């Protein structure tokens, strides 16, 4: 192991040493966790299970991002899916007494009003 004379080191050198030590400790813990996980997965596989089956980890499903439902009348790059907080341009449009359908994004498969 390296022999350090901490008293002779500058503040900058001590701070760098502290950062290096923290990094070394973190990577040591990560390596040992990975090793333990590998061993546990091998044991579980030997017994016909996955590690996730044994520890009850639930797979989280993610919802697909919502498509644009409304588009800004003057700037087509600004859209809103209809989820979450209303953008100010949409709120201003509604507060002016106008119909939200005026801002609706037309989808090609949608029928236009009045079509059969």
C-alpha cells in the first residue's frame, strides 16, 4: 500500500486524494454487488428460476408518449397532447370564448365533420 505523508500535502492534493478515495470505495462496492448478483443469478438459474422471480421484482411498464391532440394556431411546432397542465396559448384560446376543436390536430384516418 502507498505510504502517504498527509501533513506534507497541500489542500488541493488532499482534496484530490479524498475524491479518488470516494471513487475507489464506490467502484469497490459496485464490483462486489455485481459479483454477488452474478452468483445469485447462477444459483437461481440452477434451480430453474430467475433472480427477479425469487425476489419479486415487478417489471414496470411505461406508457407510450401521447401524440399531439392540439396545435398552436400560429406556430405549428407548439403542440399539446391534452394531458397535464394546459399550455398558456391553449388557455388563452379557451378564455377568449373559442372552441378547443379549432386547435385540434387532424389525423388522416379521422373523418372530417360532415363526412359520412
